[in-house]
């Protein structure tokens, strides 16, 4: 049995503010490392914002400038990072998450499968792979937000027998639906963990959607971690920045 100290870095993410979001990411990394974190997890689309059509012009390839900069932060702070970001490949735009080790190497990349095409024009291109990677902490898998809504994705992950699954979220709802909307996030993460048979760490952001049909909906935080039986281990603050630590036991 080993334990991993994970920081759910529930930061404010501002649509289109790449440079400011990098500042907020680095500040969170510094704080999480002071708390002794082994792996630091950030929200979906942490750099340019979710369903932001400007990403079609502003996103970078992977590897590219954004991933290189994240790799440099991982190296500088001796940290493993899990970060959601936009990825451009030719004319295609992907909603992507990276797992980066403490030497700045990309260990695993996942492209969101369940992309909710009605929320941005043109929409993200869906990914199709579900993968895991062996690390010094055990076998880690990645999914993104709405991927965890689909039983097929969870069962594909379960067959890979991960020790841990990291999931960046952009969990949004109308202002008046918070804080209760966080209960649905906790249930989603708990159900995913139970189905997969591995702990799941779901990191949400704080902010507001500024483009498309969901304009004005709020990302309300309440990041959540669940053990392999689906029991909730901890929940981060409601609608506020939080660097929430959780200790995960790996068998």
C-alpha cells in the first residue's frame, strides 16, 4: 500500500486570459508544493476557457508553446501536473488533458470524447482513445468532465485497471443552482470511481462561461475526490479558489 498526496488546484480561470491563467496556475503550484503535494490537478481548459471559440485561432499544438511552458513549471517546481488545455492539430481543435512528470515530460494525453457539440461553433473534434500510463505512483488514467457521463467510457477505463483516474471538470450551471449543483458533481465522481474500481480526483474551476448558449453559467468549484468504492473523501470550497489536499491510498 502506498499513498499519494494530491492537490486539487481549484483556481479562477478567465476566458481568453492565457497569461493571467498561467500566473494563477504557477501560484497554485507553489502553494500546493508547500503543502507537500505529489500530483497537482487543474480544471478543464485552464488556459483559454471552455467553449471559447477564440481557441480555434489561439490554441497551440501539443507539443507546443503551452505544453512546453507547463513542462517548464513542472520541472521548476519538481511537480507532476495534470492540466486541461486546448490543443490545435491542423484545422482541428481538441479539449485535451495532459499528465506531465517532474522532468517536464508528457506522460499521457487524453482528448475529450463527449464534447457537447451544441455549445460551440465550430465544435471541438472528439477524441476516441481511453488510455493509462505507468508512473512512479502506479497506473494513472485520464478522462475529461462529460466523458464520465458515459458508461462506455467508464467501462473502457475499468478494463485498463488503473490505480488512479484524474479528471479535470468544467462543472457549470446557472448562478441560482449553486451551491446545490455541486451535489451532482460529487455523485458523478463517486459513481465513476465505483464503476472504474479506482479512486477518481475531479478538479473543477471557478469562473463563468462567456461564450455561446451557456454564457453566464458559473463554474462553482466544489472539486471532489472519491475512493475506489465511490465514497467521497473530500470536497473543495464552494465558488471560491481552493488548493484542496487529499491523500489517496494505492494498493
